[in-house]
């Protein structure tokens, strides 16, 4: 098990979630249970699935939850486009959110690839404080930074 709060992708997704909540605050009240709720749920789902995957047993389970997080990021992007089409979001608000959702998807894709290459033993950390994968052979060696996920 590892601390999800140390993952940069979780940190970025958390920031995106806060931005989505702020961006949807002025949406029409009749959208409270429609697009507003769907956008917020999709954003929350990204961070929640990353966190839940970190608490699961082994790399296969972690990868499965990362895939769900990536799906939620795609769902959020679709909702953001609709919000723009409906003129609920101005482009200057919409585009940075779309860009961040795309970056989070990219980071998740890289992390999924790395997790799938990791050993599947549940008692071994998949990611260190530097967000890199480790194996039994690497334990005890100083960590080198390999990526930005």
C-alpha cells in the first residue's frame, strides 16, 4: 500500500476538482442535478479512483483503478465541452480545464504503463516519494527520478 497523496497525478487531479467546483458554481440552478452534478462527480471520481487504487492489493488492482480514473477524466472533458456549447463556461475558463484534464489523462497513461511493469506483490511499494517504480532488486539503492507521474 502506498500514500496516494504523494502522487503528482493525484495532486493535479485534486487541483482540477477544486477548479471544477469553482467553475460550476455560477451554473444555472436548474443544472444543479444535471451538468453541474455530473461534472463535479467526474472530477471527484478521478481523485477517488487514484486513492482507492493505492489502497488495493497489488499492481493489477492499482492499474484497474487508474483506468477508471482515466475514464472519469475523459467523461469530465466531454462535460466541459458541453458546458462550453451551452455557454455556461467561457472559453478562457473552459480551455485551461480541458488542458488540465488532458494532462492528467497523459499522466495516468504513463503511470498505468509503469504499474503494469511492476512486480505484483502487494507488500512492495509501487511508487516511491519521487513517484517512480521500484523492484526488490532496487530496494536499498538511492532512488533516481524517472518521470513526472
